[in-house]
């Protein structure tokens, strides 16, 4: 394990959650801007509960494959003295009996899969990553099943965007335990750099892309965005405004990441894609 020290605001966030759980408020929402280390906060929260003897079993729930492996990697790197390395319940992987599990909502919302988890004992802690998705029926089904098995289930949802685009209420959560804005991250804590936004019109039409759980469907958005002329505009815009700096791009799908990287490479720019 690599030694590390959590930041002061992360420690404050964890303490806020533990205090409210201790007061009997079992379902909490935590809000922090992207890049502020929400994964560290959720893992540290579970670690302290585990050391205190309060965690029987825990689930970290997310809606995308990439978000399943991120908390597991953080545990392996920083938390193995206080947490077990999480098992995976997703697709063909089924570590349903592990004390700590990372699972996708799509997998665990299937009756057979959550039954397999619960047959090994009730769950005491549920973490919901990207918690603005939690109003979707699949999440509510999982929460209901876990609460049926353990009425004292402790829930923490973390997100950078607590408002859903469809304005569906996040009734899963009783109250907000902490909130840190991007302005605080930049000017108060100094953990993010100031930025200037630049809007560019792309030759695409997203008006017919469906919404799923409060966000655009990633696959449909990817199929609309991942076209040669749009990628060319992105490359040319980068050349004009950001060619003097290291740049990271975010795309709707893994395929789009690869194709955009290839577009940069064809333009003579060193670029790689990752997921």
C-alpha cells in the first residue's frame, strides 16, 4: 500500500457523513466537483466504518464499467490495510459472496443477481457513484431489496451534478451531507486550475438522442458525435486554441475515444485513447 493523506476537505466530507449516519440519518448525498476525489471520500468512509466494526458488507454501485474498476483500484493502492479488495459483480464476473463488492446497476437490478448477493448475508453499506442516476427504477429496486434485507442500510450517494436533466427528484436520499463547488476547488482548496470555457458548434444534431436515467444515452450520443466531420472540427479547434498544452478529451463512448485519437494522429498530433 502506498502511504497517502486525504485532503482536509475530504476528511471534512467523511466526518459529515459519519456524523449524520450516527445521528440516524441513513441515506445521504454528497456533492463535489469533478476532480476533487469523490472516490477517495467514498473509500475512506467505508474504511472508517470497517475499522469501527460497523460494516458487515458493502456495495459500491455504478452505471458504467469504468466506474466499477476505479474504486477497486483505489482500494488496492491506498486502503488494503483497512478494506478488503472489492469483488466484482458485472456481466460474467460474480464475486457475490465478497464482503465488499463493486457492481453495475444493470447487473444488480436483475433479481437473480441480487438474490445471489443477498444469500451470503445482508448488506450494511451502499455507495452510489454518479448518484444523480439514482432516481432510475433500477436503482430504486436495488435499494428496496437491500433495505428489505437490512432496514438499517446506510447509503451514501456521490455526484458532481445533483440535478438531473429531467428534474426527477432524488428521493433515495434524505439529506445532503456535504457540497463542494468547482469555485471552492479552484480558489479555496487549490486542487483544480482555473479555466476558460469555449463553446464550439459541431455539425451534429443531438435532438433525437434519448435520455436514460437523466443523461443522454451514451451509445446514441456516441453514434451521433463519432463522425468524421465532427472529429475534424474538434482537431482544428484544438490546434487553434490548445496546441501548446497537454490536453485530455472526454467522449461519450470508448469507440469515439479511439476514433478521435486516430483523427489527431492523422493530423500529425501525438494522441492516445484510454478507457
